[in-house]
C-alpha cells in the first residue's frame, strides 16, 4: 500500500532525526501495537534499540513464546525476556477489586521494566506503541466527561517515572492502520491480525482472586474458543473474542458422577475502536460445539454461558 509505505519511510526519518545515536528502550506487551512500534524503530536505528518483554504470566496460550520467537529469531532484535510470573501471582494473591488488580499490575510492570532498564545501563529514550485512541482515552476513558470507568495503564506511568523522552511513532494511527503498517513491515499476518488484548491480561478476565491455576484453566478454555472461531473462518470478523472464568461454581453431571466446578463465560464483540461494541451473533450450533469442547477438555469448568450484552451498557471486558 502506497500510503503506508510512505508513512513508513517518513517515520523512519523522523525517528532517526529525533534519536540521533542515542539508545532507545521499548517495552513489548505481547500485543500488536508495541511490536509494530519496535520493528519500525529497529528498522530506523538498528541495535540502538533494546526491547524488554515483561512476562507477567497473564498472556493467552502460547503468546509469550510467539513474541520471543518473532523478535529473537525472525527479526534478530535484541530482546530481554523477563519471566516475572511468580512476582505477579504472589502480588495478585488476595486481590479481588478490579481497580486494585489493575493498579498492582501497572505498578509492578513499571517496577520490573525500570529494574531491567537499569541492568542494561539505561537508555535516553523510551519507545511506546501508543495509538491515537489511547491518547484520547487517557483523557476520558469510555465514561463520558469526567468519569473514569477503568484505569488504563497504556498511557502515563512509565514516562514520568523514568524521566525519559518518548518515541511514539504510532501516535497518529488507529488500530486498523497499525495492522496495515505491521503487514507493510513484514510481520506475520496472523500476528498482525490478532485481537486487541488488555495490558492487565487474563487478570481482568478472572473476576475475584487470580491464581496460576485459574490462569491455566482460562488459557485452555480461551484457546479452544479461539481455535473454533478460526476454524469457522470468523476470527477476522470479530473485534475481540475471549473466555472469562467466573468465581461461581455450579453443579453438573459427567458420566455417572456429580461435578461442582466453575462457570466459563464467552464474549465476542464487533467494534471499530472499542468505545462501543455489538455482540457477535454466533449460531447456536457453533456455541454448542464450543461449550461441549470446553466442558469435555478443560478440567475445572462444567458450564459455559454466552454474554449477550452490548457496550454500552456493558463494557467489553468483565472488569
Ligand atoms: P472495556 O472493557 O472498557 O474495554 O469496554 C475497551 C477496550 O479496552 C481494553 N481494556 C484495556 N486495555 N488496559 C488495557 O491496556 C486495561 O486496563 C484495559 N481495560 C480494558 C479492552 O480489552 C477493550 O479492547
């Protein structure tokens, strides 16, 4: 695409002019935005860029491995992979309030990132995959003039704390444009097309207390759901689809015995920017197939329900 090729060339010039021969550090979240920003910046300044991937253990199935593989093997971009799962799980123990979980995760993410930045000798610039909607939402996130429905930690936090100048090459772009730029940069289509994923990850898809066990259960259910969506050819027609693991147990029957296990809720919405969303109208057969597979294949779940709430009044995530 001519426009994105042009944008790519112009941004590379901008980045070089801004950074000179200084060092840049970039936090990878596992998502598309930070990956596209990192690949673009690497194209501009090569090994003056170091990427740090803080792995909080709250990613979807196989995602951490994918990010590390992509950067180290495919692009050969210097990457520090910090396995901080234990630290995050320990800190999440006992936390049930959605905002308390978000705050802990946001703060701990910054602490870990900061410590790693120091270990590699610091840097002069901090790169972020901030998009145009992030810039807007950080002012008023989904809730009208002065109401904060959910605190967001994409924007703010890191820069103030680290006192570094920012490199934010995606600031003028919307999500679909970032995907286009990602394809232009040669990122694998399946990676670029991935549904948006919140910074706090699975923690906000496990209402109540988050434990490693519950993350593992949710990861399995979510992977089955996404696999069925892909097989049905529906993945790209959906803005976000994911499973939620509820802190509710119900009675079921499996063979000759009674079960007493958790409920899993499935969510799928269409949207253009995440600000409003419509429910994706799966047919009953599809949902039945997913429910059967999850209950049969995932220990710890014995009931599956579908969330039929649009946004507003619901939000996309359950917390
Ligand atoms: P809601 O649930 O408010 O979500 O309708 C709108 C979009 O934002 C994502 N989201 C988050 N992203 N940190 C993030 O980086 C967060 O704390 C957070 N909360 C929600 C959500 O996945 C959807 O795309």
